[in-house]
């Protein structure tokens, strides 16, 4: 009888150990499932935020291009005769207007040659310009894009910073040959960069366009 009682205790102990193992496995599976769900949610939210940022940047870029054309910048702005002007293009990108060349001694517009500046001379990749939502840069007001009709941020107006680079003068028509008697017939070539953030600030998108002024 004592032997049977001892065997019963061993069975009870084995059952307890087995139950603890099963409980541990179920707990690990539950934790793993929760982690996978959280990761999937983060990925979905990031993807949604990126989509909002991209659509907002597209709208901002179109408006920034129109703002540049409407400003009708001219030679005085590019040569920067008046350094106090808010329309002055210079190497420090004051007011978001950038130009690293020198037209002060140029006799003709096409004395300005298009050339890719050194990477250290380009302003748009420098993070400090875009900090605090581009505090020192001009901005366009756009409606933040929503990915669906239920998006609470859809239609909200936000300020998107942009930067304008004067690259050089280019011919009004690429098909025209060079005319030595009309060497001032070029029009400005610009590069505009915008940076927009998603609704939750998890993603940021930068877009650029290069275009010439109508002339």
C-alpha cells in the first residue's frame, strides 16, 4: 500500500511538471504572437505614414514650382547686387535661395555654364536646413494627403518647406543654334527640393524637380 501511495505522488509530480512545460510553451507562443502583431502594426503604420508624406511632397513640389515661376527672379537676384534683398541667391542659401556660381563679371548670360557642383557645395542634402520643419526656408501651404476617406489628417493644411537652386541659364529652345548677336536670350534653370513628413512623423520624403523658366 505504501508502494502504491509513493507511485501516486510521483504521478502527481510528473503531471505538475508537464503542466508547467505546456504553460511555458503557450506563454512563449502568446508573447511571440503579440510581438509579431506589434511589428506588423508598426510596419503598416510606417507604410501608411510614408504614403501620406509622399503625396504631400508631390503636392508641395507642384506649388513650389509655381511659386518660383511667379516670383519672376532676374539677373539682379542671381548676381545678388543687394545682399539685403530677400530675393538674393547666394552660397549660404539665405531664405532658401541658393547659387554657388559667380555671374558678377559675366558679360553674357551664357557665360554661365551648367556644371554639377561638388557634393560639399550642394545645400539640399544638409540636414540643418530642414530641421524644425525648415525654419529658415520658404514654405507652401498644402492639404495633407490622406490614404483613405476615414483618415482624420486628410484635408488638414500644413506648411511644407522648400529650397530653390538657380543652376544656370539655358537656351529658351534647345533646337535653336547659338546666336552670337543674341547671347542674352537664355532663361533660368532651377532645381526645387521639398521635404514633407507623414502624419505621425515616422517618415519623411524629399522630392526634387529641375525646370526652366518660361521665356
